[in-house]
């Protein structure tokens, strides 16, 4: 299991300062929508130059050709992983994977099943489906169409692995390693639970960047892993 630290601070300077503090650790960094819109591809390059693996978390969702175009541009940024929405459908998945298959360095591609901000009631209001059943369905669709894994909660990871492959990646946001408040997340989990449920990547944000000592927080998480 790998740790991915979310760079969700209010400024580029704060994010870079955090990254510099974490140099030398065996971890990934997540660049999300806010940071990418504000700081762009130059920010991604700075982080890559520091030696980090980068997960670009933009959750592509559009018509298939537009998603494929965007996936190709993302690949050429040199990131190591990015994501799309599974609910964009099979054709979008196929076109994304076909477009980037011959790039010199293909990143990992994950599909978002159900955002961890959804609880069962909120998910059903939008999708009219049981959350866990839909997450597994989306994961099977992603697996069958050549993606490397999915974004899900730790609760869905075992069923997804059972229905696809143990090598099909699961990445879990909303990890609260020290039993912190859930905040805007609904389906949160501890590191121990993620580990038991065969999660491959855990994403941790606030518990690291709001810590008085982020380096120490990361050390404790890595020890749990």
C-alpha cells in the first residue's frame, strides 16, 4: 500500500513548502482541481523535478473524444497517474486508453466509482442505485475496458478486487489515520481498515497538511502502512 499526500493548501507556495518538507519519503503527491487550475503544468513539473510520483486528480468527465484529447495532454505532462469518471461510460474509457497506449510513458488511469462525499442516500438520489453495487459495476466496466484501477472507498475495495483482480488497483480518499473528523467526507476509513481491505493507494490530506508537524504525521502513517 502506498501513501499519496494531497496538496490542497491555499497557495502554491504553501504546497511547495509541504512538498519540500516531505522530500525523501516513499510517497506520491496528489494535485487536485484547485491547485491545477491555479498553478498549472509548471507546478506539476516542479514537483516532478523534486522526484515525486504525481497523481493528477482532475476526474475527467465529458464526451469521449474530448476526454481522450485531455488524457493525451495529461500524459504528456509526465504525471504518473490520473483519473476519469467511470460514469462517462465504456466508449469514453476505450477512447482514453486507445489514445494514450502508444505514448512513451503511459500513466496509470483510474476511474472514479462513487465520490467518498456520497453516503447511500445521496448516491441513490443521483444514480438511483445501491452505492456498493454501483461501485462494483463501475469497477468491472473499468477493468473490462483496460483501465488500471478505480477510486473508491475502503468499504468497496474487497468486493471490487473479488469481482475483477487482486492486481486491479484501488485508491481510497477520505483516510483518517488518527481518527480525525470526517469533515466533508462521508465514507471515511482508518489506515488499518484500508490495509485489511486490500487498498493499494491511500490519499491523506488534512491530517498531514494541517498537522503542526507534517513530516512526523507522514512518518506515523508510513509506520502503520
